[in-house]
């Protein structure tokens, strides 16, 4: 209920379901990560987490860092990956992406 989440103030953006990564896009991302043997992956904008999970399921992925502005979405995705094989691979940083990128650079 994305419109309801926006109207009740749970999110600052009125998200659209069409913004979510579809099945084929997710599989493409996973395969691209495997082909490149990516161990650490950075995702800017997480939304429902489908792309994050797809990338984290890549055979070589050890860590996926997701930068997300909306705390509601971070909680939403975290609640859905608890107990899955990707739970400990995905790290979330909540806030403005440019500031988060600077923080990552300093680390």
C-alpha cells in the first residue's frame, strides 16, 4: 500500500510499484555480478530489496552495501531478509547518498 504509506507519513515519497525491480531484471543483475566476480557491491536506492537480494545471491558476493534515504524501506527490506542466506551479506546505510558515499570513502 505505497500510497497509504505516503499519505500516513510512513514515507516521504509516494512510491510506485512499477519502480520495483522485476524478476528478469533481478536475474540479469545476479548474472552480471557473477560474471564480474564482484565481491563487494554498492547499491544506491533499495526500494523493495529485490535487486539487493538478487545481487547478494551472486556466488562471489561477500558484502552488499545499500544506500537508502527512506528509513521505512530499510526496515521493510530488513524484515524480509531475516533468516535468509543473504541476511549477513547486506549492510544498510540510511541517509542522503552523497553523504553516505563520503562516509564510505573515509572508511
